[in-house]
C-alpha cells in the first residue's frame, strides 16, 4: 500500500522502517529541514525499561501543587489559560491512584522491553551507529530514606521480570570507577544491567538515511501540514504548504503537535506537552565522564555519555508549548552534575536545549484507528519515546497489515 506518515521524529522514522520492510511505499512528512529536529533532538538518551514508571502516582498531585511556590519539584506546573491543559490535568489526576500507577507502569514496561529487543534487531540489520552504551544504567540515591523508597518502587517492575541490583557506594564504584571519588555522597543505588543508552538524534537520522537509500522511503522535509481532507469516514488527502499528499493509509506521529492536526477533523487526543531541559558538554581526553547512563534521583538529573559528549537532562514542566530557555534554567542541573562528575566535561562550553514530551495521562502511547478507517495513530509516547520507538513501529506495521500485535495493547488502543 501507499502510506504517508506525518512526523519525522524517532517515532515516525521507526514506523517508516517497519512499514517499508513490509513492502509498502512510504512517504514521511515533516516541517523541519532534517529528521529528529524537535523532541528527538537532544533528549536524555536512556533506553531504560528499568525506569519505566508511570508519572501519574499518588504522590504526583502534591508535588505539582508544591511546585507553584517551591523550586526543585520533579513535576513542575506553570498554569496557562488553556482549557486543554486543565482537561488533561483532570485526566492525569484520575490516574494518580496506587492501582492505576501499577497498571500503567506494568503496561509501559511491557512495551519498553519489547521495543528494546526490536531495537537490537534494527541495529543488526542496518548497522546504524548512535554512540550506544550497553553497560546498564544506575539510579543513584543520596540518602538511606530515598534509597529505601526507590527499592520499594522497583517492586512493580521486578514483579514483571525486570532485573535489578541494589548497590552501595562501593559497588557503584565497581560498576563505574567514575563514582569512586564521590561514592560517599550516595547512600546507594539501583543498577539495571539490561538498560542502555545512545543518541536518539544520531540513530533517527542514520535510520532515515538507511530507509531512504535501502528501502525507498521518501522524506518530504520543510513541509508543513495545513489540514486533512476527509469524506465518508476516510482521509482523502493531507494538505501541506508543498501541495497535497494522497495515500491508502495515513499515520499520525506528530508528538506533542498531534492534537492540533487531529482536532481539525474532530478527534480529541488526550496528549499534552511536558517540557524538559537538556544540556550537552564536550568531553575531551582530559575529562572523566561516566561510562554508563543513569539518574541522580534526588536532584532529578539524568546523565548519559555519548561519545565525546556528556548529556544532562532534568525537569518535567507543564507549561504549554513554550520551548524557550535561559542559562539560569540549567543552574541546578549543572550544580548536581559538578557534584557527581567534577571533571565530567568542559563545563565552560555547555549547549542548552529544551523540548516537549507528548504525554498522555496514563503515560502510555495511543495506537490504532479511530473514526477514520485509514488514519492510524502512533503518538503520545511521552518521556520514553526513544525506548518505545521500535516497538511502536512494529506494532504500527502489524496492525496496518491486519496482524495481531506481539504484546498486549490493553489501554493503548484508540477509542472511536
């Protein structure tokens, strides 16, 4: 079939890969000049089923409320005069129970584990390079009380088969000697040996080039979607500033911007952006950067070594579609990084960035057909789009082909 994918981030490109491998003629539309230029540009880089917790939890409402007057909260709310924000927040609050957190976390984990296995197959088939580090990830806690809570939190994942090791500072230093000088600053951590990391931007652009060269996928960049024409329960064409595009099937993978396009044709997607901040430091021979990815849990700073760069990320901010940032927004992140890695990189030359995560209240993505029988949803992957991407692409190809998905998609299928 002829298929048009709206969106050239990691979700759109992995979808194009699996659909093209099925023999379809695939075209990808994106407003950016190159693939992976928005949410997939500079994220944390963790491929981390071992950290696939649902954000909606019994603790989340109070954390968001405190953020109105206190800095340093893991979830930060900046209210807007936007009815879509408030409607999303009400749905999010409905997920903030112990039982819903367990269900949503278990569903996220299933998709993440499935996707990670498929990622390995994609890399073997394409030889795409992306500064991969497959040495596990470590999640560090500075106080015994926080470590105890962290260990309890892993029970949901461990009960579903995820492998963990609770470590003290000495063991953390054995796993990565970079922690030896600072091991006394941490009560301990949780090491997940099967987690990994890599540069999603590098991966996505490399995979897009493979798709173009080897699978015949067409990438129409610098192309802005103006609207969708529908008739008789089907999509007839995508209207863009570069002309119309027609296909047998269409896939919506526009991340945080999916609701804008969907609302034009009467579909209300429960997706809202959550802003995250990242900075990247150059790493030279004289520096001592970490050898595996992880998170400083109490400072909520993720770290990932990517070749000759150190990526640091932090913050989940509900502030609409604003992606602006100032150097002061990164001060706490830099302070935490210096404390962990005093010589981790060139702190005088940071590169700043902020991007939007397309979150659903549950934290799981949306798949399937809704009111239009040739418009497929593959969107709303939240903060784990990199981890979920290959699984999401295979699920898209399977369902469009009429095959049964290889994992349980309960709670993730589009409602008509």
